[in-house]
C-alpha cells in the first residue's frame, strides 16, 4: 500500500520552475534519443551501434 501514497505525493508535488525545466529536459532528451536511434537504425552502421 506504500506505493499508492508515494504516487499521491508525486501528483501533489509543487511544480517549481526548476522542476518543470527538469521534466521538459527529460522529455526532450528522451525524444532526441528515439530520433537518433531511428536514424542510426535505418543506416548501414546499425550493426556496430546495437
């Protein structure tokens, strides 16, 4: 039951500008990683990267 309380705390977390910037940066970096993996996945060099 402890996990439910943790999720409630996270949902009520104070969205400070620094926290928002961290979330946005995480989403952008994850998106960039997906794009790079897609680009390299379509190239002939995919064997060396994977």
